[in-house]
C-alpha cells in the first residue's frame, strides 16, 4: 500500500480529480508462496486379523494398516505409530494325542487304563478277535484281565503312538508283569506290590501275524485260569 502524503494534498491547490486526492490506487497485489502445501499422512483402518499361528496351545495373529488416508505429500509428515499390531490367539490347551491299543486274549478279556475298566470294547469276548481301542497319550498304566475257559491260553498286546511307532508290546523283555490275583490298585500307577515278570509262551502260533511285535504272555502256570497283566507306559520307549 502507499499513502497520498508525498506531498500531502493542499487545500489551496488544484489537487482534486473526481473527488480523489492522488491519481491511482493506494495498494497493489501479487502472488506469493505458490508452492503446494504439505500434506501429513493419515492411517487407514486396520485390516482383518491373520490366521492364528497355532491351532491350540497359544499362537499369535497380526493385523496391519497403511499410511494412505491420505498419503503424505509435498513434504508432509509420515504417519505416527506402528503399521501392525499382534495379539494372542487359540490359547486353549491342545487335546491329548491318542494311542492305539490292540489286545488278543484267550478267551475273555477286560481292559483297564489307570485303574478304570473300559466298557463295551469290541473284540473282548472271543479268543480269535482283536480288541482295538484308542487311549489317551496321558495314560500311565495299561492293564489286561484275561479269563481262559479251557484249552489254549495267552495274552498278546501292543500300544502304538498316533504315527504308528511302537510304545510297548507284551513280552518278557518289555517288563510286563502278571499275576493270578487282582490286588487292590493293580492297574494304577500307584501300585506298589511287586509282581513277577510275564512269561513268554508258545501258545497261539496262529496269532503270529497279529500284533507281530508282541509275544504271547501268561503267568508261569498254565493252570491259572484268570490272569492279570500290567504295564507302566508313561515315558516308555520301544521296549521289546
């Protein structure tokens, strides 16, 4: 801007023109700061959570966001903060894997897991049938009661991991114990009485192709009509 004061108008002079003091505008305008304004970046909303890294037992999952709402431009600042976050997921305990137990008995059998009799197991009533059942991997003691009604006798059994690896199989070398008496707690891990090791027998060569890794066992007396055999399997490895 400028002022009409160089010199100021005189009342006595002829300085008026159309009612104005000086001729021309008292200000002028020009462009300035014509560069684009900076734009700071802004976060977009978070996306969906990723799949959990584990199906059970505790895993992690993440979700992310982008600094594009708006994108930083013209020298503007990037977004403040992390572009992703994580959280725990599937923290529930994993189910115990199962083992497979296969049992042959001449003639009638009952199967016990940690002291609990297993009911309605198919194949436990006939000497030529194999009883097969899934058992928890947490099982500590397996017990077999076998009742012979006459003629050949014997027990043949094995326990397999879920990938088919042998956990234990009946036989003298695998330290199965047998008795002709069912003492209190005989099929539990806390059982303290010392039973004799099982005896390998030559009974049932017709079972050779069944439970091939196992031996046919009994007590040391063929006269025993009912036999109880047990095996602690917790932390067992291949033992026959």
